[in-house]
C-alpha cells in the first residue's frame, strides 16, 4: 500500500544560454514531514536525473536574436528521445540566461515553449542571478556549506564570466565580466574569423592587434587574446584597483573582496579545459567548436595557478544547470494585510533571504537590516526590473513592538529602490507575526502600497512562489512553493 504522505513527480529543467541549450529530466520524491496536527511541510526527499539531452548550440537568427521555433523543435525532439510527452511532465523550470535573457528573446521563447512549459517556473536570469544559479548547479554552494568555507564559482561560457561568492551555501557577492570563449568565432576548417564581438575587439585593441572578420587568425594572436582575458578574470578575484581593460570588460560592479578568497571553482563551457591535463596545441584543436574556448580555458588555468589558486573541480562543469523544480502546495494560516483583490493571484515570485548569515536571526538595528536587504536585492534585481521579489525571514527572536518597528523601518529602507519600480511588497515569515509586521509597515509607508505579509511558512533562497486569493474570510492564503533543483551529488 502506497504512503499518502509520499509522492513522486517528473520534472524538467530547460537551460537556454547565449551559446548552448540543454535540458534535463528528473524524478523527484516529495514527502510531508509534518505531523498530522501541523501545517503541511512538504520536502523534496529524493531526486534522480533520468535523462540528459545532448548539448546544442543555441540556434540564432543573428547574433542578438534567438530562433525560438528551433528551440521548440529541440525540446520536442529531446522529449521524444526521452520517451516522454508534455503530459508526463508534472513541473519544471525554464532558465533563460545571457544574451537570450533580453526581453524580446524571452517573450518569443516563452511563446514557443508554451506547449512544453506552460505552468513551469520561467526565469530570465541576467548576469548576477545567472552566476548564482551556475554556482548552485556546479556544487559550489553546497561545497561552501559542507566545508564552512568561502568559495568563488566562476561560470565561464560563450560570452561572459559570471562570479558568485558563496558562504554557508548562500550567495554573498556577484560580478560579471565580458569574457567568454565564443567572443571570437572561427571557421574550424579554414581557420578564418567569422565574427568578433565588442569585448573581444576591446581586448585586441589593448594588445594593439587588428583583426577583421574574414581574415585568417594565427594561434599566437589567439593565445595573446586568451591570456589577456584570463588575466582580467583573475584580476577581479584579487585587485580592488583594476586595470583599464578589466574595468572596460566588467558588466557589473566588481567583487567587493571584503572576505578572504581561498577556493575557486570553474564551471561553464570552458571549464573542461581548465581541468584538462594537456593544452590544445594547434589552431585546429583550439577552434574545434568554432571559437577559442579550449584555449581560453587552458590560459585561465595557468593564470589561476600563477596567482596561487588551485582550481577546485566541481561536480558539474558544462552541465552546471537547473534540473527542474519540486512543487509543493501549502495552506498558510495568518492574514494578508492591505492587499486589494486585484493584486492576487501572483505567480512566479522569486524568494530572497537577506538574513541567512545572521547568527541571531536579524540584525539589531534598522540600518543594518536595510544594508543586508539592499545587498540581497542588488544581486537579484539588477538583472530584471520586472521580477517580483518576496523577502523571506524567520522574524524577530522576540517579536516585541520595538523589534517589529525596527524590522519594518529596515525593510522599507532596504526596499526603497525596488519600491520605486513597483508598489507591491511581499514579505514571508516563519514566525506568527505577519499581521503586526504588516500593520507596522503600512503605518510607516506614506505612499500607495499593495502589501502582502504572510507567515508560518518556510521557504528557501531562489524558490519561486505562487500566491492565491485569500480564502476562509481572509484567514488562509493558498501558496505554491516551487523549488529550483540542482544536481549536487556524484553520478
């Protein structure tokens, strides 16, 4: 007889990046771990990857526009290879990163995948959030928690190097550099350059080299370019005063470096060449994928070793990606505060946990609370102004009136920039103090505000939630929690 508290589901993760596209299908086990008298607490107790697609070059109509129809054909073909149909998939996630995350591309991709992922989490991740996802997929986040060390994951793909710094499993800093193995495209057979992206042009200019599309390129010139890019990647790990080239290549503010950097992990398209035993020795080997990624990977390895970093090999390199989502439905007790009916339902709200590193749960002062909220929001919202965010926390240790007031002032101060773009503020607490916190925030904030403050719910960083309309006279709010899943164990 099957256990009603345990269920299985099939989930898919579809990763669409600037250079490559892939999907993973997994089987999940979910179990209600709460006793019958308590609010259900459904946890993902098992996950097994049952199918991995081949890795495709992301089909493009030009260097800036994705061929969404071809993306849908790839997904359809891989579903067929895996022996599944859209009806067999219970839940999942589509992660769109890099250049493909631009709004015009994202819209076309979503429309093309509607039949495959209509009810899935769909996340367009700019450089900061992409860095966090890559670090979770590579195993860097889990490594930092297991070893109690700070580790930097650098995901080096076709167009960017995305840095995520993890401590105790949580991202504490991010940055992005315009460095990647596909910034110069080469015909493998003719060894002729077909395209040079802007960042690669900047590197060539710094080297006083001039190469035009259509010309043949030498291994020596490519080696200079790869070495210069690798130097910039490592410079971001070490220097607070950066060279002109590195400053030019940065897409975001650099790493703060107010923490010790001792462990570095590389994931992404060039990662296998960072961990290779031999360098590519000919132009044919370097350009085998139509770019210079293998050479960039090797030069990055040399630069890291020269700087004193022995790269830690991740569990996943090029396949450091989301494997799907686990979905759980939860009924919350507690009230929603100052929420107009038109505000709900809300779907795919991204969860942020600003206080995970605090020993005592919350900082003692409103300015300290605000600083941590701002730091967390900068990691998430710098990439996507349209993304709704829910701040999640345990709540004050002792929810006195003064503690609630401090929290309310800190949250409003930390969310000030975010609230310029939207008047929707969503807060999730584990402790039963949602109503009083909501009332305090509403009393302090003088502008129109759609406030959703709910409690008795535990969520994780980078979870997504759907919030339904209040039921039972507003005393219960249905919430669906969708947890992004990453493969973190050896195969």
